[in-house]
């Protein structure tokens, strides 16, 4: 079983920024790389931080672009 490590508070913003940047680059590619889904789910978890299992939306290109746009404000 994989052990989940906590990310220190001061590490969150740089991690979100890096994940968001990579996803934004991948969204421009056609076809969409398989890793884009993984980055989408990670960014979604950072945005929708809550307990319990996540309920991801369909990982369409449009959903990825929307998530990238929505998380821009959180990077200040």
C-alpha cells in the first residue's frame, strides 16, 4: 500500500503552480496526453479539498481548461 505523505503548507502553492502549468501545456496538445488526467485529478483535489472520496467531473479538455482558469486566482 502506498503511504500518502502530507504536503507542508508552504509547499502547496508551488506544487499547485507546477501542476497547473504542466496541465496547461498538455491541454494544448492533440491528442491529449494520458498524464493530463492525473494532473487534472491532482489539481481538482487541491481545489476541492475535503474529506472523503473525491467526485471528479468528466475529465474533458473543457473541464481541464475551466479548472486551470478557476485555479489562477488561488496562485496570487
